[in-house]
C-alpha cells in the first residue's frame, strides 16, 4: 500500500510514519507533504492508496486539500489525523468524503484499527 502523509510538522509526519510501520499494515511506500497544496501535487505523481492528512496546515488546509481532491474526481481513501476533535469538523470531514478522523494522540493499535477498517491489504 502506498501512503501519502500530509502535515506541516516534520515531527508529526515522523510520528505518523513510525506508528504506521508499528501498526502491521502492509506499507510499501510512503511520501510526505508539508501542506495540502504540496500533497495535492504529490497525489498526481505518487498515486497513493491512502492519504493521511492533518487538518490545520498553511497554504492549503486538510479540508481544502480533500475538497480539491474530490473536485478532481479523485476518490483515494482519505483520513484525517489531527488534534481537532470538534464534532462539526468531523461532520464536515465525512461530508467531504473523508473515511475517518483520527484524533491525536493515538497508538499503533488504534491506527491499525481505524485504517484497517477502510483499506484492504
């Protein structure tokens, strides 16, 4: 499985990547992006099977990234990994086409549970 991780924090991208690897999910390749705009460009060249995105990022937020992706007709499995836990934001994410919203902090077991429920190995 090819995964794109979008987060403006390099430390958080590293945590998400480490946790992904610990989760036991079948990860073949990972690409990182610093914001939604970079991630949107990466989707075209990288062709991920799964996108894990933060919500709050400069240049293009996670929800703007998701909306742009869906407007292009791209239906890649998309999930938010964010510190946001506002129910209205979760509703907006799901309405926009996100498969899940995973709240930080999380562990490998929780990540595997949430991601495993929406992707096939």
